[in-house]
C-alpha cells in the first residue's frame, strides 16, 4: 500500500463518514497528545458538539474522511441446559450451574 501524507489544510472542512455511510460531522482541527505520538481529528458533529477521533480510526482520506468499522463487541457464550435448552445460572456459593427451568443443578 502506498504511503501518502495529508496536509492539515486539506483535512479542514472535510465531511467525516462512519463505516455505515452515516455523516458524523466536519473536521474542524487536528490535535496531539503531549508526550505521546497520538494524533486526533477534531470533529464538529451534526449536533454541534466537538468530538475527538484518534487517527488510528481513520481508514481513508480522499474527498472525505472515512472511519474504520468499529470492532463488534464479543459476547460471552451463554451456558445452556443440555436437557431443556434454557439458560443456566452459575451459583457462586456452590460453584455449579443451575437450571431454574428444571429446578436442578447440571452435572
């Protein structure tokens, strides 16, 4: 992939679009964290609020700024009763899984 630079002046006023093609707002400035190599684009949202987005979340810059997709939240697998298929509840006191539907502990 070809490396290219983007001037601050080019970013100013660009629309910022999320990965679902929704307009987030417009780039108003660029900011840096003192003592770290972290850069942010400062966006004025459609609601008129200011939001900082880390440069690492920018996927591409062209006629607009496109943000990377947000990582999906990982959900913990739910334990299911092998007999009835209903969710189990972990009872910490007994360190065992309990099925409230069958009213018994699962072996």
